[in-house]
C-alpha cells in the first residue's frame, strides 16, 4: 500500500460525502494504490450511517467508529495506527486544504524529509476564503506562543494537512498523548525531539464556516496543553 489518507469526522453529514468524492476522483487519476480511513468520532448525526453507505460506493474506504467523542487527536492517531500506507496523510473532513495540494507535500520526501506539513502563513500560501478576523488573530497569537514556549520554528502548526513517511508516523503517533486539537503541536514537538526532518510547505486553504473549534474554550485548553508539554519535557 503506497498511500493512506486519514480523515477524522465528527458530525460531518453535510460535508463528508462531497469530500470523499473529491478525494476518490483525484486519486483515481494518480498512479497510487491507496486507502482512505475515516474515523467517526462518536457523531450524533447521520455521519456514521452515510459512511456505511459510502463504503459500498467507494472502493478502499475503511470506516472506524469511536463509541464516544474522544477528540480529533485520538481519532487521527487511531486511523494512522490502523493504516498500511508507506506514506500517511491526514486531512480535515471539509478539505479546507484541497486534496490536490498533497503533491506539494509528497515532493519533499525525495529531498530527505520524513514529515511535510501544510501551512497557511508562508510566502506562497493562498488563503482563498479567510476566517473571521478574531479567529485569524487568535491563531497567529497561539502560534507565537508555541514558538516561544516550545521553541518550534513553524509558522502554522494547526493546518490540518500533514504528511508522513510511515516509519516517522508510527514513531511519532505511538508517543502522542493528547486527544484534542493540541495534538498537532504535540506531534511536531515529538518530531523535533526525535530528530525528524520536517518541511513546512505553503498550501491553498479555504475557511469552513462550520469549524468545530470553539474559540474561547478550545484556545484555553490548547494553551494549557502546550504548557503541560513544556513542563513534561523537563522530566525527560
């Protein structure tokens, strides 16, 4: 298996079908053998029922179900550890970063990198639809805090479009502990500690008006997670 695409999904009945069709349409034109793993994170809408139907329509679609809502990090980790691909990509269910941008990330694996991550904040990044101003402000502030506290030299840690060579994915995600939205930061922090080469790549991105991130509550939780990561690192 060359490529595994991991998609966490929570209450995505309105978007998941369209996203899957775009992914399958694109990958059918590529020279990859692939699998798509969607993890339903305890949805309380029709997401799981739709995924069950789509698994009959789409070849190579694997559906995993979490009994309760554990969090995005938990779901991505579960999908990656179940995957079989030599290359593993995780993407958001709304495809805020279009699947075609995957090729920009794959190109860096032939240049000695083990991990490549999409970025909305580099020269060359194309934001086709912006977030509300306060979300963009909070996002930039959060990234600056991360760079200071964890000494991570990335302009955008939270873009949900990251790609790994299999060995790097397994080592990083087997060490990951955070279940929520902060997992993106943790995996980059682990990757740096383990000496993996990570390339930040400008991508095209569209804001989704149905974001699951609650700006005040989740930002507070993520800040606490970052501080805990820094504190725990002193024990290693």
